[in-house]
C-alpha cells in the first residue's frame, strides 16, 4: 500500500472537514490559536525532511495571507471616520486564524493525494458519484490551464518579452489571458473527443473502497488524533485562558 492511500483517504478527508467545521464554528481566539499552533507544528514535522514540500506550503501561505491583508485593511479600519474598529479587528483576527488553520490542515492531512484520490474519497464518504467526477474533471482542467500558461510564458520569454509597468504590459497580459482560454478550450475539446471515442460515459464508476470495518487501527489514528486535539483546544476557554 502506497503512502497516498495510507492512512485511508476517506479518513484523511473526514479529518480535514472536521478541522474546517471546528474552525468555522469556534469563536474563541484561544482555541483557534491553539489549533493553529498544532497544525503549524505538524506541518513543520512533516516537511522537516522535504524542503520542496516546505517551499510549496510556504508559497501557499504567502498567497493566502496576501489576501488576508486586504481583509485587515477593509475590516479593521473605519474608513469613513478613519478610526480603528475593534469589532473589525476581532473579526479579521478570527478570519486570519481560520483561513491559516484550514490551509495548514489541508496541506498536512491531504498530503500527496491526487485529484482522483480526493474524488474517490469524496464518493467513499457517501456523496454522489457525480460530485466525484466533477472534482476530477475540474482538477484536470485547472492543471490543463496551468500547463498552457507555462508554455505561453516560455514562448514569450523566448521572444525577449520582459514585463514592465506600462500600457504595453497590460495589453500583452490581456492577450495572454485570451490565448490561454482559447488554447485550453481547444485542448479540452480534443481530450473530450478522445475520451468519448474510447467509450467514456457521463457516469463515473469509482474504484471500490475498503470496507470501514476492514480498516486497521493505524488508519483510524489520524482521525482519532484530530478529534482529541480539537476537543482539547475547545476546552481551553473553560480554563480561563482568554485572549
């Protein structure tokens, strides 16, 4: 059994969803800080022997927190009166903790799971097979757009294009987006024709999942550990640890 399927993908996805729900429903900053600290510690331990993984997670966190800067600017300041909004600061803090927590949890719990494995896990949790097929197809289209964008950028650099601040850069960027959409649509149509010619139907048959009772204790360990950690973190406010 490969590391992609151990522990079981359904349990890893369930643990990720459990962390997401707990983060969304928790109002205590102490609990959110505690869960974020545990998630960060887990990511550091996992990525200690894999520098590439650490760089990927670092880039992902930078993009996420770049968006959160906009949230802070719009929520923590009352721009009409130009004063600090304490309620907005608390809401921005909660959102920042929740988004970072979910990002770290997904990065560690869904580590090395392909889009197909994720779609199978979704179907294995009882959701419709059509949703699993949709996830697999969306992931394929996103990767197709990324590959096409890489090729277009390589062609632009080969023609000595250098982006600078100006109208010409905006014009070229707009043309690249248009070409990206056109190339992606053309390639997706060719892929669709090839799949239909090989007998593909709109109904998706996922691979049979292992029976729940056949899973080993090691498979259930991650979900159990996540439940225990979330319970302890939610218990913190009762210990009069307030932020």
